[in-house]
């Protein structure tokens, strides 16, 4: 018995010391002690190779030869000359695009093909094509190209409405013309506007690197689905010089724009039929308003959507589809994604009353545009 006790004491000490050391190490370095059955240790937690393999074949490089005007000259793509008849020096430029349908439709940023004399599209598999320009919306900074090639892989499209701040995103494009490149970041913000990049702004902000040549490329989620069309970083806006602040057009808006350009040759937007003014201290005093922010309706188009819905001059619009409205610019951005037949919910203040009025948008008559 004494021998067993001695053996136990001889063995137990090192075992207990080893267990104690293992416990300490697991606290200090938990990554080395994860169970192989832990879902967080799956490949998806540390690689986005599958997402890239899924999305990258749908992202194309765009090469252009372009002439840049000076002094606000306008370029005529038919004659290849500017308003004053002069021919400017032609320079090469690069950008990116995304295949959104198997029959060859490509969405890119409008500024990628601006002033372009020649456009060439290069696919990831090495094939090239000369595209047809289907349509351009400068207001949205969106253009649609069409190529005639077989066996094209269209990207899977997500919904940008489901995009959350903090989501992992990948930017795929052709920065500086070096070839297809992938950068990674997160969604830093949504519904960014006031950047003077386009007339209608509702951008996804990301810290994924977006450099010259990335414009028109894909912003995808961790599953390789399209969330937006990359257009710029802060260095290309009027706000200043900074890196790590990039912007993308939400895919929902981009798809609507593409559909309109393909089907109608232009973007079709909803119309409410009102005249309006921004709220100012003077207007508040002159009209005796009970609000500090919003848009004052000054008149309604007779028989127009607002008139039919019951809006009247003197109403102050303070919200649109539950988003606050502080200015006409805010209202314009909210209307940008709506089409004739869509319903908008307007929160208004009329005197001392607050109301919610639903307006079914129409199509603007020619004289009201």
C-alpha cells in the first residue's frame, strides 16, 4: 500500500502541474485550443476565396481612349470633336464593369466611359470584346454596355437594403490598370449623400481600397453577391484628401437604373407634382410654422399625385418613408429610387397637426418636367 501511495504522489504532481499549465496556456492563447467542431473555425471564417471565385468571373476590365475637355467644353461622340471643333490629345484610361446578365449586359460607372472614343472590355478568362453603349445616366453615374459573347457568367445579386454597417465586403476591379484585384473591408456607413459625386446620391461607404480603375467594379458580400457598384474614394470628391473612405452605388438603385436604360433608354422616375421651399427662420416667421426643419409645400399641380392625395400648400413635409427630411435635397434623394405607381408615405405638419399621407407617384407631364 505504501508503494502505491508513493507512486501516486510521484505521478500526480507532474500531472496536476501539466493540467495547470495547459489551463493557463488556454487562457493566454485560446486560438490554439479551439475544437475542430467549432463552426467559427470553418474556412469561411478566415478566407473569402470561395466568394472571390464566385464573383470574379463576372467582373470585367474596361479600357478606353478618351479626350478630356477643358473650360467646360462639351464633347460630341459622333464627330469626335468638342464644341469649338478642336481635337484634343487622346489618352488611355481604365475602369471596371460587372456582367449582370448572361446575354451580355454590363453595368459600370458613367464616368468610366465619359469622353471615350474607343472602349474595349476584357474578361477574366482572357476574351475581349468591343461593347455597344446601351444607355447612360449621368445623374446616377451609371452606364450600361452590351457585349456579344457566349458563356458569360452573370453575378449573383443581393439586396443592398439588407446591408448592415460592419458587414464584410470585397471590392473587385482593375486599379491603375494592373489587372483584376481584390481588396477587403467592411461597410462603414450607408445612405451617404452630399458628396457632389452625382445628382442622386445614396452611397454605401466602405474602407475597402477603391483606387482609380476600380470605378464601375463590384462591391460584393462575403458570399460573392453583388452589393454595389464602386465609383470613388474620398480623394476624388470635393471633401478633401483621405484614404480608406470609398463609395459604391447600392445595387438596388443600380439594377433599377440598368432596367430603365435597357427598356426605355432613360431612367424613369416617379413624380409627385409639388412646388416647395426649404425651411428657413424667415419662412418659419412669415408662415407661422410650428417646425424647425422640413420642406414647405408652396403649390400643388392640379390633378397631380400630391393634389389627389390631399396635400395642400402650407403643409410641411418632415419625413419620407420614415426617413427624416430636412431639405429639398433630402427629398430629391428619397424620390430618386421610386417609379410611377410606387407609393410614398409622407409625414407632414399642417398647422399644429401631424399627419401621415400616402401618395401614389405618377409620371411627370412634359410641361411639368
